[in-house]
C-alpha cells in the first residue's frame, strides 16, 4: 500500500482556552477526492490551513511527500495584480494553462483584477489553483457565490484533475458528485469513511447508534436503548416520508394549476376564486437595461403557501425578477398584481451588517426584554438561540467573537423571527454548515407562508421547491413544477450542455482504524434532551386543565362529545408524558455514561 502524500498525525491545537483539535489523524492519498465535514466553529478552515502549511499545530506531526505541490483556495480569497491573468500566473502556472482555466470558468483573462464580484473572485481563485496542476488541492467552501452552471464547471475540473482534493463544503449535491472519501471533524477529532458523501448521513447515524449501544452496561438499559433507537429511526423516517408525500402533492397541485393558468392567461381572462389566496400574479412582464434584455414576456402566478425557486447563471436577472414580482421594480411591459396584507421578509446575499460590539441577545431582542417574537408568537431568547445552535453563554458575547458561519446563523435567526407571510431568501445557504442547513430546511418545511428562493444549492431546492423558474441569461424564463432535477429533466439543454463528469470511483481503502469514542451526546440527542425536559415540565399543567374540565359533573350530560374529547386528550397526554419520561431517562443515562468515560 502506498503511503499518503500529505498527512497529519496526533495533531493538537488550541485557540486560547478552547481546544480545537485533540489528536487529529488525517491522510490524503494520491488522486483521491475527499470532503471534510463538521459544524461551524469546529475548525475545518483551520485544519485546511495546517495541511497547507500556513500555520503550525501546537503538537503532532505533518508529513508531506517530497516534491508534492499544494494549491489552497481559502473561503475568502484575495485577488492581486493588474489583471486576473497576472494573478492566475502568480503561483508559477504557465500563461496558457492560466488562460485556459480562466476561460473554463467564464472569465476573460484580460479582465482587471479590481472590482470583481464575489462570484468572479471565487472563479479566478479556482482557475489559479487548477492552472498550477498541483498534486493536492484544498478547497474551502468553493461553491459560495457560484451559480449552478459554474458549480458544474468546478465539478468537471475536479473530475479531470490529477490532483488529490480535500473539500470543505455545505453543498450536498456537489459533494455527492465529486467525493470518494469523507472525513468527519467532530469533538476535536477526525473520523474517516472510505465512501463518497452520498453515504455520509447513514454512516454518521450508524456510528451514533453503535456508540449509544456500546455505552450500555446493564441489560435493561441496553433493551431501552434499542427500543429508543428503533422508535427514533421509525419516527424520523415517518416524518421525512410524510414531508416527501406532502411536497409531491404540492408539486402536483402546482402542475395542475400551471396548466389552468396558461390557458386563462392565453385567453386574457382573470382566473376566479384566487383573490383571497393570490400573492403575486404577473402577466407578460418584460425588462431590459439598455440593449440588454433581462426578461422576455413571462407570466406566473404565486399563491399562498407556494415555494418558488429561481435559478440561473450569475447576472441572468434573478434578483431583478424577484423585485418585479414584489412590486419593487416596474416592468417595461406587462402587469403585476400583488395580494392584500402581504408582509415580506427579505434575506439577501450581502446579509445586513451586524454591529461588532452588540451581544447576541441585543441582536435578537433589540427592544430589550427576554422574549423574541417569532412570526407572531413569543419565545424566550435562550430557547430561540438554541434553535440556531447557540449556547446560553454565547448570548452575552459580542458579535465580533463569532466565526463567519456563526454570524450568518445569527443573521438568519434575526430575519426569520420577523412575522411575515412572504419570505424571500437570496442565496441563504452561503457559509452555513450542514447542521444549520438541516435546521433551516426543517423550519422552511414547516413554514406556512409563501417562499421565494434564489439559490445555487441543488439539493436545497429539490428538498423545498414546489416549482422552479429558470432564467438562461438571454431573457428567456421558464417555470416547471418541482425542484432542480425536475426542471432539468423537463427542460434539457435550457442552460446549454453541461460538462461531462465521470462518477467518482471508490477510494482505495487503507487499513481501518477504530473510531474513537465520543465524550458526550451528539447534537441531535442534546437537543432532544432539552425538548423532553421542556415537555415534561409543561405536561402536568396541561393535564391539570383537562382534569379540571372533566371534574365538572354536568359536562357529560350537556356535552357528551366534549367529555369524550377531553377524556381522549387526557389519555393521550398521560401516554405522551410517560413516553417522554422514558426517553428522557434513556438519554440522561447515556449522557452520564459518556461524560463519565465508562
């Protein structure tokens, strides 16, 4: 077996009093493409910098095969030089290689290096890395600010490159298409899966289940844990299957409605019966800026509860279309009718700045107090902050102490608390880790308002959208029921032929190493434990209310149906409390076992 070309062994690093890495082992094999997955603040970017040789660990060993070259693209690259070609050749790449790489990413080599957009900056940095033809390429959130077409180019470049790759990314679809191996940074250590990212979630669940079972020392505790695992997996599958069925139903409703809408619009008639539900109705809208056509005649109808994704290359006019639909920008022709009583929350790519000296609590409760009004319902600020993965102790910390991903999480928390029946999210997944993406997806799946989503994240769109509007950059716009995959299957060639990408082959499997045992509950279990504690505390009060109603001696005679309803509710509450107490006991025993190190 060949030795890895770049490796870390027993690496330790502390950031002040916080230990980031405590015995990290990580090996990169030649021509193997891997991802590094972990939560915001876990130290993924720092680990890439150690691998790149930019910083040194406090302890441990970094080894590299002599002659191995490394290209590193940070999360926020800086472009220097008079032109982008000058920057792309600054690392020693031949000019003709740099020109070809820039053109592959859609950048004119003669373009000035100053005043680039976020997407252009990212593409220039990636072109420079690939032009150098390195042995190892380290990519930190490479899909941020890239449109879907540019991401497909990146996928093709990775597939064609001879370089081994280690990629930090939140983009599930991207990682599934390019990776052969996964590294999971959790609890200051790294674990390895010798399969692509498509197998990651199932692998993590299996590890957590194995560790939970190993933690049990008594037969009775083992039986309860197995029962909880079976119930938890079943409930999760049932919830996901229910959401999938609901999304399919919503997409079918959208398809049926679009057929009817096209007929009525072609006849120039006003559809009936939708005035109470209509959010936006656009007929034949067009837009141009000078000689450039942004939107040719386009019509759509968005009803309450729809989840509409808008996709297309950067500069195609996605934000312009959103502004037209919201009435913020007048179309050159056509008409836009907005529904009544619309309240809109808009989260744009730039993400409004946060005052660095404000505390997290100040940001979430600008008027003071300890309650956050979450879409019209009061919630304690501590509980709301936990929903976004913040600890109680962080509420008193200044914003300037947060990592980039944590700041974006805080901005989302502030924006999503606003009571709104229309939510517009412009590239909401940038800089978010997968835990936060899962949380955001769950919140949006349960959101009962209307969602307009501008995103490059194909997996995110597929999980949420009931319809997708594609803009090709020449003014053409097409709407299709469903998400990204539905759009592409029904509109082949709409964006031009995608680059050919060979599916990743399995990575060579080095000698297996036993995973190191966790020292505390997983995040999912910690959150579930908190939920159970709240439920157990609240349930007696609810039961007392039901018992008081049933204690009325005249209830049955004057309202038999009400008596039956209260009785069934009380039985259900008792069963729910018993199940919650049982589950809490299992998790609490598990927490004690893990923290005691037994």
